[in-house]
C-alpha cells in the first residue's frame, strides 16, 4: 500500500467534517496518509490526536512558489505514490509540485458543470495533462467528466461523502418564539448564500401558490437576500410579510430542525447538497429540484418531493401540498432520515473511498 498525500484546507469544523472524518477512519483502518493542511485549520490538532502524520502550510493563494515547494519536498521525503487535491487552489499548486515526480495526481470534483473540453481554463485544473484521475462526489459528476475528457483517458472514480447520524444528536431546535413566529406555524427553510445556481428567484416566484396557506412562513438563511432581484421579489410576493430573512447563521441547523420542510430549488452544478443531507438527518422533509447531481438523494413522494428545474408552479404546488398535509410531510421527513442513513452513510463512504484509492494506486505510471 503506497503513501497517500491529502492536500486540503479544512477551514472549519462543520463543512469539512465528512471529508476529515473519512480520512480519520481510513487512518484507523491502516492506510498510510499524510495530511497537508493549513496551520490555522481547526482539524490539525484532531488529526494529531489520532496519531496521523500531519504537515502544515500557510495559505498563500494559487500559483504560489512557497506552497509548491512545500508539496514538492513532502512528495520526495515520504515517497508519496498518490496525491489527492481537494480544491482549485491546491490543484493548481499541486500540479506544479508533481511536475518532476512520478506520483499519481488525483483531483476531487464535487459539482456537475463548469468544466468543458472546449474551455482552455479547464486544462489548467481538472483536464490538465498532469492530472491522472478524478475522485467524483456523484455518478453524475463522473459522467460529466468522462464526457469532457475527449483527448485522453482520465481515470474517474465515485465517492459519495456521507454523514454520521451521531453528528446531529445534540442539535436542539429553536422555539418559533425566538423569531417571533407562531408556535403553530408551518416553516419552510432555505439555506444558502445567494448565487444564481441556487434558484432562489424561482422559490420566491413560487410563493404565488404557497401564499394560499396563511400558516406558512418562509425562512431564508444566508447572505445576499437583500440584493436584486431578490429584494424586489420578496417585496412583491403576496406573502411578503411571512418571508423572513435571517441572514448568515452559525446555528442554522437549529432553525432547520425547527422547520417542517427544507427547500432547495437548485438549477444545476450542485451534487449531494450538504444542506439537504443535513435536513434529512434531522428528519426534515426535503423539497428539491431534479438536478443530476442530487439524483438518488430524495425519492419522490417517499422521502420528500422532487420537482422540475425552473418550474415555479410545480415547486409552489409541492410546497403547498406539504403545508396542507403536515402529517404526510412529517412521515416523509422520517423516511428521509432513514434513507440518508442507509443510502449515504459514513460506512458507505469508507467503502467507496477504499475502492477508489486502491483503483488509483493499482495503475502504474
């Protein structure tokens, strides 16, 4: 078994947890890992407590000689056979570091799209000739990359990042009164900083149908809700007085746990969206769009609702149905929790990761 160098940022505890806990589990199972992470990462001490080999670096940015030199020295010092690069910044520097080393270079890809064979910038990262393989979050990501790698064979493997149910056992839902909301209200929550790909504008248009139920309140968590065209859409909504912009919240999961539905009207790109996984772990019913990257995450009318992309009426009617049939929605939330704990468990992630790593290491340069 060869030594594997893992390079990532691990900038915070929560968002990095599925990936960080995966490598802790792999270390416990005997894999030879070197974790190269920023000295400021909150995971540094945890990795060391686990007895893992950890090297640190200072975040300098893309195309930075000091980061390249640091990676190069580690590749040679530990005779690394496989290097895993987990974000665009480390990909650029990692490719440079591997220039004169036989290490196999594998990059991680967690989204569908924004990568095209005809786009020259794609050859600076994922499609770079020095990249040997891609670790894909979802089958849809793999399919997209396979389609774009037109000029050479690029090894692609799938590893879905699952969660542990124990991470959510201490999440205490807020009381609605904490936000001056009625105790008997029906709460639909959206979580995400505003980007066009999130599809928030279609959710706001969908309130035309959702407004028919006066008990419904829409809770918006994230940055950018006060910008156009969202500001205007909120003000023009027939339920504008029941749309609540809560901004960025470090305790967002407590608000999700208070809600009956989490809605994500994504347009494209995303895969196995973390906010949806978290809601399902908390037994909150998910309502999502049928983007390829979330396929399999929610089963229509069994553990949530799946509606077409950019169809605000379908979205509005699905949400309205959930609000008018709260017991059915509650049961779908419970089914969602069971589904996510079996279809996307941490144990499955370990199995998929071990298969992928063995496959990458078995190919000699």
